[in-house]
């Protein structure tokens, strides 16, 4: 036989042998590991209960957690970049935590079909401490991510996710559940850019935020999926830049607002006022509460009781001070507001199609230096205001100094 033909035949045989090497999963940790596979084809699949990596030390260099099951068994400080790939499962041991320091970030971006899960080794509220974010890095993201079974650290308000002062977190299409107290706690000065389509479930309260965070919320998130408290807890604070507060299906529990810029309340929004809380509209601000007949705005006491909260004080002449299709009730606990639901000290208000009820004393008290309009016209007598609004059940509190309907008083 020709030597050239023999060599070509041997070469062809060698190529055939190489090309016929069986492909498959070559990782012994995978559920579909194949002993016969000689070449990994990327098809490996893993049981989510099988831990393939244990993290015990701080993260000080850029780190990627791939689509695998990882256990964190300590308090971990993240001082660099932490990226968690779609499909990863992070199992937290008892008392463990993840703290994103000022120099680090957490980028946990899953997909609808391949989310990221960060959960306790045992699915019990407060089993692990939670995720604390101190960084204002724009790469801090929880997207298509579930965080559950946390809230064990009192210093973070027993929250599953805690944002420190100045921290930043983009969160959307994510779920926080089974926290012992709060799902998400955001300190004053933190920000929530691109917050949308999130779910807060099976905790005491879904959110604990400042008044400055309300503008970042969206109407599509579910703020109460089987939580104990049916409200968004809002701490007292100042509005110093113009803001619009969205309507949500879960009411806001307000602890006091100093309005020093423009504040617009969206139709359909409900505000439960805590005892001692108020809306105080300063000379530099305005309060625009314009609902619709189908979607009125509600501002009322957390509990139905005359004089439960202080009331609304307006000291601004801004023409955007307008109330329409708004229901205001249960105010007037503060003598400085003349024990009234609405107190116009030296400001201006246009009010139409509103209901003002169950005030401690007057429904609305108008001082001599204030201006009130209805239907676009300035009113100087109570009958003019009451003709286009409903005042009922006011003067029901122990501090009432009025008789009759106690609707509108011009000083």
C-alpha cells in the first residue's frame, strides 16, 4: 500500500476518534454528571441544596458569585465589587450578615426566569441579620432578587435590607419577605432610584422610610402582601425640594411633615396621620391635594377619633395651595392650630368638593390675614365655603369652642 495513503488513513482515524469524544457534564458536583463525558459542554445542573462554595471572609477584591449555591457563614464586609449572577442561591447561616461598606457595592441582577435568592438556612424570620448598605455606589442593585428570613439585627431596625445615611439602592422586580420587623428600612439621606414592581410580604411592616423617600415609590409595587401592618411607615421630616407623592394600594402612616417646597398628593392616595402628626405648609412651600370624584385623596387619623392628630396648617400664599375631592378628618389636637382640621394662619387656599369632618373644634379656621377661595372666588363668609364643600361632625372633641355645625370660622 502506498505510504501516503496509510498516513492519510491514520490521520483520518485520529480526527474521527477526537471528534467522537463524548460531550456532557464533567463536574462531579452536578446532578447530571456523566462519567463517560470527556468534554464539558456547559450542560451541568446543580441541586439548589448542594453548596458548592462557602464564604467566611470579607470580600476585599472584585468577586463574582456565579449561578451556584453558596453559603455565607459569618458577618461579611464587602469592601469591593460583589456581583451575583442570575440563578445564584445564597444561603445565610444563623446570625450571618452582609454589609456593603462605603468602598463596595452589591450587584445582584437576576431575571424573571432565573432570579437570585438570598435566604436563611432555616426559613425563620430573623434567622440571619440582613443586608446593610452603606455605599452610595450606583451599582448597588437588587433586580429580580428575593431576600427572605432576615431581620435579626436591632441596629438595622430588624430589617431584611437596611440603607444607611447616604446609601443608594436600585431595586425592582424583587421581593423581601419573612423579616421579623421591617422588609426595607431606609435612613434619612439614602435614595431609592428606579424603585418599581417590588413585593413586601410576611413581615411586620413592609417599609420604614422618611418623607423624602415617598416620591421614589411607585404605584405598582405590593407594599403589603400578608404583612401584619397595612401601612407604609413614614418617619417625620421636611420637604425641601418639589415632590409628588404617588397613590399606592397601601396607606401611608405619616408622623409629621414640614412642607418647605412644593408637595403634590396624587389622586387616590390615603394618608393615615399618627397622633401628634401634622402637615405644616411653610411660606416657601405649597400643598396641592387635588383628587377626583372617582379617586379622592384621604387625609385622616390612624384611628377615627376627633382631634387624633394636629391638623393642616397653611402659612403659604402660593396659588398652588389647592384642595379638591379630598377628605380630611380627625384633626385638631393642637391648640396652636385653633384645634381645627385646617388652619389658615396667614396663607391662601382654594378648596372645592372636599369633605372635612370629625375635627376637635372647627372644620376650618381662617385668620383675618388669610384668603380662601371656592369655585375661583374669594370667600369672606362661612356659607360661601360650605356651599361647595361638606363640613360635618366637627366640634366633636373635648377642646371644641364652637357651636352648631362648627364648619368654617372666619376670625
